C-alpha cells in the first residue's frame, strides 16, 4: 500500500502526486496543513525529522525527498515508465530534475513568499521577527532571517529580484529546448516534464502567465497547454489546493505583477 503525506501548496508534493498519477498508482492521502504547522506534530516528525512534505510510505517503508520518491516509484513500479529508456535521454531528464532541486525550487519558495505568503503571515499576527522565531521551524537562524526579510520587504528584499530573473532564465532554457523537441527530454512526456510542471504552474497560480504568453515564449506556452490538457493534471495539481489559498495566490500575484514585470524588463 502507498500512503502519501502532502499539502496543496507544496510544489514538491505536487510533483510526486503528478508522477504517481501518470504511473496510474493509487495511494492513501494524509493531508497536512503545513501553513498551519501541522508538519511539526510528533507523529509526522517520526516519519521525517526534517518536517518536510512529501513523504511516501510503502508497506511501512518511509521514503522522503520528492525526487527520490519519484525514482523509488519508478524502480518499484516499472509499468508506465516516466524515465526514458534511452540512457542519454535519461541523463537529460535528470539534468532537469537536478536543476529543479538545486536552483528552481529555492527560487520558487522565495517568489511565493515575497509575492503572496508574506501577506498571509502578517495578517495572521506575525508582525515582528521575534514572533516569527517563536513559530516552529526546521530552518537555521540565518535562513529564518532571510525569510523574515522576504516577509517584511517583499520584492525589495535582498536577492528577490535575482530569483525572479533566475526563474525567467529557466523559462528561456525550456523555450530553447522545446524549440527542438516536443518534450523536455525528448519526443515523449517524461519525469523532466513532471518535475517542471509544478513550478510553471506556480507562476500561473500567481497570475504571472505573461512570463511566457502573448508571444514571449511560445514553445513554453504550447508545452504548458499540452501539460494542462493531460488527464492527470487537474487531479494531481489543482484539486488539492484549497480554494481560499488559490484565490489569495492569484490576487497577491496580480498585485505584484507590475513590479515583477519591471524587474524582467530591467534584466
């Protein structure tokens, strides 16, 4: 039996849900509201001391880290493979998943905070760094100081503009790749497309589709349209996001878009 501990706002959890759906695997849901700190319960910390979702439990075996979960599922359930059979295509796919883990995920976290989550946190009464420090966390003090700057200063926080430009560079990299082939690692949909989808979708949820629409990156626009048309997309990525969170991301993102656009135009 497969059990998945996850949350709607987690792009890593969305990646795993998408992979499992594409492989046709059923799983039992354990939904943790990470925005309310439910990932710090003693029960969950026994599964993952890092207090991070997603976590997959397979017949009592605990697997953490979203990329490793996808690789585990591929190895144990080889039907409907997501990793290309050709070794070079597999290498290319893993280059994309490595880039997501090392570059795009930290950028996504920063953008989500500076554009939207900061408003939610301040509205919930966290109005000072001391109050922020009192909330449960698995992060170092330095990481918390940086995150507080995201909350306090938004797009004016140190490094915020750099992360937006990094995101944009990856969209352009996708554009160049998709100009040569249908999908990111070849002519077939693969784990590379699964891995990138939640990160492009996060921009869409923030109302920032102009980063690739209106002729700006038409290969990315076509790719994302084909991804959205897959039978698994809505159930894996959209349906798990609470409606109030979805509305908040979109409203805050649209307010921030003019400033994001100026950052992109100045690049």
